[in-house]
């Protein structure tokens, strides 16, 4: 840690401790009672300024703080949200009566599967990160969603480009290129999010995150072979926030989420972000262990909803970023030459999501988006400007016929890539598709079947089916089983080209589409005070793409001789006692793939078999205090000249937040065990790898112990 960073951390820690001292201001107790249709509403969400609580079984929430102005916002599934603005001088009880929401069930559950059922009734397991989890992670990494996803069982954000900091989202051991990232169900970040995508999405405007693990091509085609991460935006009624953050690495974040109502069902939100970080060379070898970046993000959204449940969402977004890594000014790579790496990114996107009632019980669902992504790469002396353009449109009918919930529709995807220097890799794919979903309940059991047919102009007609079942076994326990298949159409963009560009890649030959099948068995229930989620899973990918060395300094993409396989289990345990929550998680993943030279099989690199976490968070009117322990086991390496496996490591973090009404101050101490990879081995290789890499695989944190902290204002 730098001297300036340590001084910053101590000063902010002192401010927090000083703020915790008792004050003489009069304190009052406000009890909020939430009712609807003459009965209490347990689990209603009640927010007073920046404090959030959930109602008990009697529909009541208790707040204690200084007398004065209280801004109270109340929401509950199936009910219209409401808010109160009042001045409180003495202990009081406030009754809030909510009106039933006129919308149908689709608004009340996860939206990723388009199913008109609540999340607990979904046949397919969809994991949801709620507002509280997101708000906690906002204070740790306000500029990106990496930590929020990395601490989800079975999901790992793996650094794939150490020089520029790029990272892919791996689900259950599969490559990051198989994961589809959506925003409100739209592929605003492209059909396949690049390695830098997760690092360019600020979480301040997120209301929840929905994760589907396993092959999801039945819903989203060839971009979702490994799974889906759907980022759901916060609606205008959730209030506004501004967050300022600084780190001991010299970086900083300034983000704002602004909301407002326009009348007659219309509302708007605007997200703005400024993010920056300087280069860091921890081992003083002249190579940047952490890149520098400067990023601007803007995303306005327009919402509309009427009393009949019809809705419309319009959004546009812009991201402008520059990154720099590689050799530092005046320093040289081992071959005696300077090797700076730079990347300038400009992304513009827009999208629309609509829902319209066309008959009693029947709805017309429409989604559409377009994005253009411009890159200006520099790998040493080689420049690689390019542009990636995508378009997406979908129309579907949703309704109920007899006892069956149906969704029938069609979609078209356009994916185009243009390189100014390497035109041999240009492509343009137009992929039309049709899909159908059917779901029916049989007493305690629910069965859901989905199928999608894509017509890919290069790889042919692809059928992607999925079958899921839910069985309520009693005593609060449920079992889910699911099996599905899908495909991915090969493109030049794999980890090797994300790291080093296209200059060393041979022109693509005749490739087959990658095909996958996944199966899972999930259980959910409670044992006394402990909530249990457990899953067994297996995935097999046929004809996976693999980089194979063809000559000195050249490589080609080929379909591997054997399949890639991943199997394992993950479990999470949650205990809540009043304001204290303790969450434990463990994941085991066993993977294998064919050796590039055809000599046998190996573990898929950078996939630890064992990962585990333990988190304890206490929250009160004063704020919150949390401690985290995360263990990562040994993992196989591919591009390391001296070792075949990384070391296991434990990372410990502490987060503290002190609230002062609408304002809060926070301090996050991350990686207190000070694990950083270059304490074990240099990041810089002695000679370049066959794909052009100067850096070895990133198997451990590159930043070491860090401190960040700042202020958040919510109203």
C-alpha cells in the first residue's frame, strides 16, 4: 500500500470512529406498519433515507434515529409502491396502506425466462442478487460489477488479459465467451460481452441481478451456451443516489443515479459515472501489474406504465474509456524493446422493451436493441482499429391457454465485425430464430419446456431445447431438475485474441459450431434457522474451440479433438438473526479438456476445484459492519514458464458504513491478507508465448491489499 493510500485509510477510519460517538440530538422511534387489503404485508421493503429494512410477520418495521425529516419509501411484490415525507419530533407509528398492483405476474418475478410465475414457483433455478447485496458491493467496487459476481457460487470473474485488466465471466468452469450479459433483457453490451465489459458497468443503477447457470440457448440462442447474467435496472420510485469513492491505489469513482417522475405513468432515471486509476508496478520490473484507465459512462432511461399493466422502457447509453498497460515509460520488455499496450473504447447503444395487452390474459412482448463498439488497440508497435456492430429484435405472445402458460415468438440477431487492418477476420451474421415456451403445474409439480430454432447462415440450423421441473416436496423444501442443449457459432474472439489481437492468428478455416448439453439438480429449503441452497451439475461441450500453435509466433483456432467437461456441486447456507446475517458458500468444480497437442486430457486452466466463502454482516440504524473470507484453491496454468499450478490463497475483507440520515460514509479494507501474484512469481515472462503474450496467466489478485472509502448520499 502506498504511504498516501495508508494515510487516506487512517484518516477515513478515524472519521468513521469519531462519527460513531454519541450525540446529544433527540432520538425518536418510528414504527412503520405496512398493510394491503386489510392485512399485514410481511417482507415489505421499507427504506428511510439510506436505511433499508424488511417488515416482520406483523408487517412492521422499527427505525430509531435523530428527530427530524423522514423520507419513507415502501414497496412489496404485487403492490403499488408508496412514499411519505414527514417531520417526526416524538415516537410515533406510521400506517402505510398499499394498493394491489394492476400488473400481472410477469412483473413480479424474474424476467430472464419470460415466465409468468413468481421466482419461488419457477421450474428453472434462477439465482437473484437483491438490492441489499448490490448496495453492499457498490461500496466495495463502485466502478464495476466484478466483485458482485465473483462472490456468487459457481460464478468466477477470471482475469483473461492481465496487461489491460480484461476479465471474463465464467459460469461453472466454462469459458467467459459462453456467458451472455443482458441489461433489462437486452444485449446492450453486444452478443458476446468482451473481456473488458464487466469492468465498464457501474452497479449504482441496479435493482437486482438474475443469474441462470447452464446452457440457456433455448431463450437467447448461441450467445448463452454457458449461462445468462441479466442486470435489472432500478425504477424511478427507488430514489436517487450519489456516490464518491477513492482508493489507496490512487484511483477514484464519482457516480450518480438520478430519478424523477413525469406524470401520467412516466418516469426517468439517469446514470452517470466518472472512473479513473493510474498504472501500478508492484514488483518494480518495468511492467504494469495494473493498467491505468479513464472512463465516462452515461445511461438515461425512460419508463412508462399504465393502470392496465402495460409498460415501456427506453434506454440509450454511452461508454468512453482509455486503458494503458504493458511496459512503463522508459522501460523495456525482455527482448530490449518497449511494448506499450493501449485500448481506446467507444460504445453507443440503445434499446426498447415493451409490454402490451392485446386481449384478456394475452400480452404482446417486444424487445429490441442496437449497439456499436469501436476499439483502437495498440499491442507494442501493432495497431488494430476495429468496429463491432450488433442488432437485436424480438416479438412474442404471452398468455394462458387452458392450464398451460405459453410464450411463442420470433427473433433476429445481427452480428457484424470489421477490422481496418485484418480484413480476413471480418464477418456479418444474420440469425433469425423462432421459439416456444410452455409451463404447466400438476399439483405440487411444475413442468416447463422450451425450444428454440436458430438459422445461422454459416453454421446451419440449430435446435436448442430445455426441460425443467419443480417439485414441492413439503415442509418448505423444493427440488428442481433441468436439462438443456445449445450451440455457439465460432468467431475469432477467444482469450488469446482478447489478450494479443489478431496479428498472430491464422485465418479461420472450416470450423464446426460448438454444441453443449447441461444438466442440474437443485434443492432449496430450511433446516431450523438455516436456509439451504444446493446444486449438482454437469456440462459437456462438443467441438470446443481451442488455440493451437502452428509455427513460431503463430496460432490457429481449431475444434478440439475431444469434448470439454465440467461437473460439480455448490451449496450456500444463510442464517439471519435480526440485523445479523451470516452466509457460507462452497463450490466444487471438476473440469477437463483435450490437450492442444492431442496427447491426452488436462484440467481446464484457471479453474480452481475448490472455492469457499464466509460473510457476516450486521446492520442497524447506525449503519453496517461486515467481514468476508474467500478461499480460492489451486488451479491449473497454461502460459506459465515455471509452474503448472497456482497456489491456494485466502482473501479477507472488512466493510464499515456509518449513516447520518441520507448521508453515509464507508470504508472498505480489501485483501487484508495482502495476496498478490507477483509475490510468488513475476507477471512478466522472459520470452513471449506463442500467442504473443508477455504476461503469464493471472491466477491470483494483482493489486494486493487495498483500501477504498467515500461518501454516499441517497434521497
